[in-house]
């Protein structure tokens, strides 16, 4: 028995003397006439009650052992099995063999407790046993660490993982920041510990890849053909880049690699006639180059004579309206008609094409009024110009006829009983503007307009613009293409019915025109709207060509990926049955597919995944008997065998951001001991069990005092 006194023990002893002493004296004095037996009996009752109450002040207790339950824990191991792991490690072994040796040295591969779980890491993650891991080759085609980590977390719940150990050279092709990947693991309380493999050197190689794709350009229009040049292990080299048209040299440029790995090279071309033209970029090889097949890249340029027609509607004119109209007007691709509200009920029609100035331009009242246009751009308060009927017409044009609407200045009409409530992909509060700078999201990485912003932002000093806060979340099927610095939505895209909408919750983009780092005639503002419009048209299968058209979503396809084709009908009757599309490679037939019909037979789609590299051509026979064709190149992209340098900084940042750290192989064993210590059987804990706060103690005190009182009264002492 142990004690935990309420007050210090000397004070309890003093209290005992103060209480018990007078009690003994009083009882002997008052009980003399009762006789010694009765007097002693009463004294014993009273003293016993007092002693029990004094014992309560000591708070007696006892201790009993409490067993600690065993907590199951596991450690996850992700072993990179991509092709770059077959390269040499610092000790001369292959990287994957070095990783296996480190696991074996830490006793991981021989552990039979089931606490260690293994995953391969490449394009995705897959579970693997320790026995299978010892013979697994490094033959993965790519490395996508973020995707693989997400898969591992979904499939690693029991036993609960205490950490993820990543054995890799850190060479990731997904281009997702390591901090974003670390957020996944940190949310689950799983730190990432990384073991780096490889060396800082890669094989010497230069490669060229098409940087932009033009669905179509126009006769006599100057068009930029751009490529990315990647120089791996080739500092301070002088390279020649040749541009060939149908195999004949058109222009040559010289490139100095310096110390940079990536370079942009562009050529400006134009054509006097319409048609499809094949352009090839050819890069001169360097000494001891590792791979020569990636020194050339081919693309196709589609030249047409028609123009894209745009309708701009603005109820509250501002600088944004003026600059956007002028940007489209000076671009040879576009004809823009504008309906602009002025004072009162006045609406001013403006046409960019002088040949169409005399034609009447009136606000649209039904969906058929919008049929001549490929794109509609909305400013603010458009109900002043087109009324509720016009808003309903635009909603029907997008939803039922595959139209495309751009909300260029946030909210296009006030909230209320107006139609078209579902048309905007998100709602903005345009009364509460604030300064901002745009950031491009990973979802917009394949959109040329936003890829352009990401590329030029580092070199160009964009003036600050304004953004409008969203009043709600993006609607169903919406995708955020750009965010402000506080990660709030800034540009949101959405499929709506058979059409598309994109809403820019920003203003003052026109200030980009005056960026001091860019030329006025080739500024980022004009290029942004040019690329965005072309992407929207291509993404919706829209073309300015009257009649029938066949379009691909790219002219350069990495082997293993899928190309998407659209056969569109414009200004003609819909087809009764979907057409058949044929594919050939280097002139030899490959396969035939029946396209899938959409939009009441006005649009047909097909997807094709080539199995070999080469020049391909897709052909469709239109109802008028004309054969329409589209060509594309399929190439092999083998970055795993070219880019083999270890990315130690990526692994270090990933581990630190997740709560782990970068390891040396010798640290693996002690780390696992620390991580698994919680899973071992623990020393029992002790629990304090009090002995004084029991019902029988208080009943005993009450009984002793009550008996004392009763006998004293019975015997005449009270």
C-alpha cells in the first residue's frame, strides 16, 4: 500500500494529535459513571471513526501493471525499376543491383515478419515480393514518381505504414514538384526517406522535339514553327539546326548550347497557297553522341484560305475590350465583329473586315444567328446589348450546337432571373478586384496558351494584373487552368453540353502589351489569345472551313500514346451513318475504324494507338466523294536511356518536405530499427488504483459515528 497525502504528512500527524487527544480526555471524563467497559467501547468507536477520516487524508492507493498492446506497423519500399536504373552506380554495379545489395545488407529481403512491403516504381507502382524483386530487371519506359506514390498510398493501409523508403536515381518525367508529392504522404503521416543511386553524369546526346502544333494557319500569314532542343552532357557545343520543307533545305540556324540543357529554336514560315506541308527539323550530331534517332523531328502545317470568325459582345466598354478587339483584328487568322454598348440604348456594331462593313450586324436573338461564328467573346453586362433572348440563344448555341464562349472579363451578366445560369464554368465577384500574378496549373500543361505563359514568364517581366475572387467552386466537369498567388481560381475551363466555355476571372491583361521585354508585334498578349482561340477550336473539332474537315490533335505522337481525330461537318447536312477512317503507314494500309458520332451527326471522333514509328496518314471519304487526309509522325521517345544523371536535389527536397531525409546506405538498418521499435512488445505500464474512495469506507465511518451517538444517547450522556 502506498500513500499520496492531501497535505504534508507532518500536518496530518499534528491534526491527529489535535483531534485524538481532546477526544480521549473528554470521553474518559464524561464516561466515568458508565463503567470502564462501556466507556472504553465508546472511546474505541469514536477513535476508530477519526482514524478512518485521517487515513482518507493520506489517500492510500496501490499500483497494478497495465499491459501495452502490440501495435502493428509496416515499412514501404519503392524500388525504381525504370530503364535508367540499369545504368552504372558509383561502384560500377548497376543502380538497381546496388539498391538490392543495400536492402539485403539491412536485412530487409530476408525478413519474414511481413512488416516490409515492396513496390516497383516506374510509369506507375506495382506490388512485388522480396523474391521477385531480386530478379526484377530495370526496363521501365518512364519514371512518374507522383503517380507511383499515389498508387502506393492507395494500396498500403494494413498494417499501417510508418514510412516510405524510396530507392531511385530521382529522374522523374512527370514534372510535378516534389513538394506536391510530399503533401500526399504528409497528409497520411508517412515520411519519405530516399536513397539516391547513380552519378551526376549523363551520356552525351542532343535531341529535338516539336514545341507547338498549328491545327491550321492561313495563306500569306507568318507562322512560327518552334522546337525544343535538349542538350545532355554537351556544354559549350555549336549545333546547326536545319529546317527542311518536303526534304529540301529552307533555312539553317546556329545554336550555342552554353551551360543550359534546354533551348528554344523557332523558324518563321508563310505560304502563298493552301495545303498540307511537311516540315522537318534536323539537328547536327555531336561527337560520341549516344542516340541519333532523336536528332530529327517532323511536323505538318495545314494552310487554309478561310478565316476564323469571332463575335465580341460588350455592355461596359473598357481598355480590355478595345485591346482584345484590336489584337484579333490585326491577326490575319481572324475576322472579328463587335457589338458594343454606349450611352442609353445605343449599340455600336464594329467589323474588322472592310469587305463586310456594309453587311448588317444586329444582336443575336436565337441560336441560328450565331451559326456564322466560330467563337463568341463576352465582356461585362452583355444583357444591355443582347437582352435575355440573346443570352438564352448563346446558352443553346453552346449546349446544343457545339459553340465556344469565352468570358473575357469575369461575370458577363448580373445574378438574377436571367437565363444561362449554367453557362459560366464559375461565378466571380467583379466588384472586389485585387492585384495578382497568374500561375499555371499542371492541368493546363498541354494547352499551348498556358504553356506559353509558363515559358515566357521566366524571361518576361509581366506587369501585375487584377483578379476577381470566386463566389463559389468550379462547376461539374470544370478544370482550373490558372490560379492566383494564393492558389485561388483565376481561369476555369468547362465542357458544357456539346460545346465549351472558358472564364477568365482577371482584368487588365492588356497591360501585357507594354511589357518592356517583348516586341510590340509579337507580345505575349497577342500570342496568348491566338493560341487560346486555336486550342479551343481544335479541342471542339471546329474549323473555319465550310463543308467537311478532318483534324488531328497533334502532328507528332510519341510511340505508345493515342492520337485523336475529328471529322467535322460545317454548313452541310448531317451524315446518316458515321464515316469509316483508314490509316496507312509509309503508304501501306494499317487498319480501318468506324468513327463515333456526336452532336446529331455533325461531329465524328476516332482514336488510334500506333504500334510502330513512322509516317502515318488518316483518310476519310466525305459524302461529296472528296477524300480528306491528315498526316502525322509517330516517334520513339526514350528519355530513360538518354537522361541518366542522378537528380539528388529532387530526392532531397521530396524527403525533407515529407518529414523524412536523404539517407546513406549505412543508415538504412538503424532507421528501420527505429521505425519498427513501436511495433515491438512494450514494457508494461503501471496504473494507480485508489483505496480510499470506496463506498464501504464512508459507510464504515457513518456506522461508527452513528453507533457512538446512539449508545451515548441510550446511556444518558446526551
